[in-house]
C-alpha cells in the first residue's frame, strides 16, 4: 500500500463549474479516509481525479510519493469499488474476480490463488460458480470488493459502495468493510454523503463543501469541535440546533432567557454587545429536573418515539440562525430553518427519555449542559473556540 496526497488540487469543467477548489490532503499509508459532504461538494470528483478518470486543472496528486496526474489510469495501481458493482453478468464470481488479473498478465495459478484467498476472506468460497444475477445485493458488493482486493493495489477507492443496499445490510457491510480494511492494512479513500457511515468507518473524515475542504479530523473531533457552522450542522444526527444569542457581561441571552457560560470563554467575551450563533446538539438537551441547571423554556410541537429514546420537536423563544452554511446542510432546504409562524419562535429537537411524559402543546423546560454549548460567528460562520 502507499500514501495518497492532494497538493492544492483544482478541477474545473468546461461550463466554468469548479468542482474541486485548492484541495490539500495527506492520506497516510494504511489509513481509512472518508470524504463526506452533500451532493455536488466535489468528493466523487476528487476520487475520480486519483483514479485518473478526470484530468486535473491545477495541482498535483501523489501516490506513494510519486506524481501520477500525467499517468493513465492503468498505471496508477489503484482499484475502484463502484456504487453499482459493475460486475460482468455473463461471468460467475470466480471469473469476475479473475478478469482483472488475467488482463494484467498475471500467471493463471498465482491469480487463482489470490482469488481463492480473497473468496475465503469475504465468505464467497461457496458462491464461486454463481453469476451476479443469482446473488443478493450484499453478496454482489462483496464480489466487487474481492475483485479490487485481488489486485493488491496501492490504494482502494470506494465511491458510495453501500448506497444501493437496504438499511440493515448497510450496517452489516459497514462493519465488514471496516474489518477488511484493518485486516489488509489497506490505504482506502471512501466517498459517501451519509455522515453516519463517515463517522463509524473512517480513521479520519474530510468534510467538503462546494469543492473546498472544511475540516479533516478523527470522527470524535469533528463531533466535539466543529470548526464552522457547516461542519456543525452536517455532522450529527439529528442535526445540531441553532439559535441567535446576544452576548452580555454575565452570559448570553436567548429570547427572554439568560444563560450563563463556563469560565474561560475569553473569545466569546470579545463579542459583548453582539449576536452570535449558539449551537446545542439534540442529545445534549434533556427534560429539566429539580436541580439548578441551565434551563430553556420550550413548547412541544411533535414527538417521535424511537424505542430507547424519544425525539421531541419543540419551539424555543429567540431568533433563527439563517445562513447559507446551515441551509445547505439541511436536506429539506431552508424551510427547515424558516418554518415558523413568527420571528420569535425557533424550531429545535431534543432527545428525551421514552418515559418522559410530554405531549404536543406542552410547555416544558429543557436542561442545557454549559460545557456542551457551541458558539459561532454569524458573519464568517467560524467557531468561537477556546
């Protein structure tokens, strides 16, 4: 295996669309890197640039330290796993996995040994004589992966390989791909729009927006310390709640509610007299008890029972945060942010216990952990981070 490096890579198309914009990213030998972002963010184009299926407009791509942007795809020694499997329907499993090896001139006995070994690793040994039409979706995906594994390439490139599978099978295949990647110690670049896939699979996750890299970090760091509104709103399910907050000497005011903040927020103090975006994840909101915790009044508008938890859709007093970053991250468009009856009620989601007795129309109080509050500059969208 080998490292992969993007060095200020640009890709523009003939109509002027800039799909990848000054992308710089180092992927270590043996690392599982996930590129994630909404449709049109440039993640698949970046993958195709590594494979040689698209030409760079500027910059350099190196595999194992060697520039490859001028090499044809067959000389880059990478293997792709596609969304649609791309199996030959008239060949059986063994023949599909052998095809690439035979076309590269690898001796037949050695090629057959590689296929048998990959078939054992992928639990395909009993299916070698079946054709793709006789396989389930998960089995076809394992064949596509086996075809890539037998090539023993410098890097694996996976373009949304699980998007055609049902929900249960996606969970199983996520674990299978992660296990295989670690077993093979294979340098892998994995593209997905599903942030749950990204968070559960990647050693590091690169979040992209409009062709530009927003943040690259281990999954937990993205969740705990997003660098801007876009990353904060994209990572996490349900998405982070946002509301404008006015900064005062003794805390921040949301609507008519004053919230104190922990000490050590010197950067936030610099915004005194100004409005900022306050973010709080649904799982960090709970039904207030009898303690002295921070409390935010809310009105329940909808409840969703998920078994171990309950999602309470509520309205809180305040002003909505309406920015391109937040809107772009919402799959349903700006109505998610703007869908309110007036400018003093903001929609939010809280994750409550299933036995919390709340009903539509109830006025409740939500408890906030001040250590879990996120603050963002409303103009730049950047985190106000200590």
